[in-house]
C-alpha cells in the first residue's frame, strides 16, 4: 500500500513516501479503513520532531475519512463493511489504516466528502475549548491567536454563536479577512501592530479578555498574561512557536488567572471513551449540518507531496484545514 513512514526525528525530509507497505490487518475491536481523505494537524509536526514519544519507523497521522473494508474479531460498535467513517487513530498517513472501532464514527449522509476529515480533530478541539475547558458566556471577551488557522476558524465561529466578542490575531491581509468572515469582531495584524497589549486594551475599553485561546505557545506567553482580564483564563492548546516558559505564580495570582495547558486541553482527554467520542462527534456534525458551520479546506495535496505539506504548514502558508489524498 501507499503510505508515509517517519524514519527519524527531524525536518519534513524525514517523512518518506512509499508504495510497497503491507496492508494492516484489523485486530480485536478494530476495522480496516480505506482512507479517502487524510487530515493534517500541527500535532503531526510534534510527532515528527520527537515531542510526542512516537518511535521512528512508524506511520504518523491522527485522523482520516474513508470506507470500512473489513472488521476484526470482537465488538466493532455496529460498524459495517461499506460504512463511510471518520476516525481518530495513529497511522493515518496511509492508504489503509486499522482503526479502533471506539474512535470511528459514521459520517452523516448530508456531509460532503472530505468535510469530516477536515472537521474532526480541529472541530472537536474547538468544541472542547469553548464548551468544556472554558464555558463561554454571552458578552465574554475572547482572544484567538492564529485566528485563520483550522482550529482558529472553528473558535471564531463557535464564539460568535455563543455571543462572545472575539479578537483574533493573524499575519496577512488574506488571513485577517478570513477570520472576520468567520466571526471575529476585531483582528490584529501581529506583523504591523507591535503593541498587542495596548490594542487589546483599546478594543476592550481597558477590560482585557476573559479568555485567551493560544495555539502558538512561547511567542505569546508574556502578552497573554498582560491582556487577560481579572479572573480570566489562559488556554494554551498548541505550541507551534515552542513550549511556553513558566509563568510566575505571583503574576497569575495578581489577577486570579487560571492557566490551562496543552496536556489538559488534549481532545482525547474529553473523548477518551466510546460514549464520549460518539457524543462529541454528534455535536460536531450538528454544528456543521444544522448550524451551518463553515469548514474551510485550504488545499488537498497528494500523499506523495507530504514533505511539501509539512513545509507549508510550518511556514504558515496555510489558512484553514489541509487535507491529503492517498
């Protein structure tokens, strides 16, 4: 089968596209899925550079959408051959993946091909951040870093739907416009506006923001502490610029700030059981079908171009979700 193996830790070049890999055999409680669309996430970069404890030599990737070809022994949660499913499992960068039935979900017929793979990880993450990690209230001020990224666009839409006032940050005119089109009330160009703290103070009338959603990490740590309001919450769910340095407890205590880190925001902590996974997937597809959430797909690349995919992702050349086809 076609697939991508990570031979070592390092840059995008360690990802090796191959065409002669063995097709996996589903084990107890698993189904074999023929992948039609593979979702690309920034966490894949963390796996590639050795931050996630994944040994070199295997196939990375966390999500895909495709068709069930066969089932292994044991319970597979009523999944049947021919079902179109979307899943969270290791080994997505391949033509075929053996997937635990507990983290596979049948895609509603109303959802267009590719949308489920584009929505699953980032949509579940955004729902978790806005409905669980911090329960957004009408009138809250929220700041979303990287507002035109895949998760950022979801956050902007969900925050708008919940009645929050949203400030986004982005780095190009195209991304600023995209964030506004998806619900951000104000967007700050972090390349042009050097004093983010003052901009937030001006926009919020000195209040600051009740919650910060930060998928960037190290580069925004100091700004986050300074822009968050008294009794506010800083949620770090990604570390694209590096792991944030420790924040002085005295700084947090001065404003009674709650700090939530990536370990707590990891989506699998919330959808770790089959029941929770099904519940949150149902919420996700309701948001897409009933609430008309926009799932923006930046581009769909061939799997053979996986090195370029990672280069574009790390180079901040993408806006929205990146997909790959085997």
